[in-house]
């Protein structure tokens, strides 16, 4: 099963590395495509844009600050 990890901070990077070491194909994504992190982790890790990572995966893990999620929710509600 492919997994998307949204967030390339300490938690996202750690989860991505652990999943990859367990043989899981993982797409890591953030506000900027984290290519350097994917190269550093190697294995089955690919860097992607958020939308591409979610489309690629069967499961998504959001490893972002709650403030980011809340801010995007407000922006999306305002634009609706």
C-alpha cells in the first residue's frame, strides 16, 4: 500500500523514513516539493506536490502544524 506523508518537518521526515525502511512506497510532500529529503532518505521515497502525493497513495498521513490546517480551512471557506 502506498502512503503519502504530508509535511516534511521532524515528524513527517521520521515517519517517511520508518515507512520506507519497512518496505512501504512513500510519497513525501510539503508546501515546497521536498526533493532533498526524498534523496536523503532514499529507498522507496519519492518527493511530490501535495495533490500528486495524495492521488498516488492509498493512505495519507498529515504531519503538519494544526495552525496550518486551520488557516487553510479558513481560506477555503472564505473562497467558497
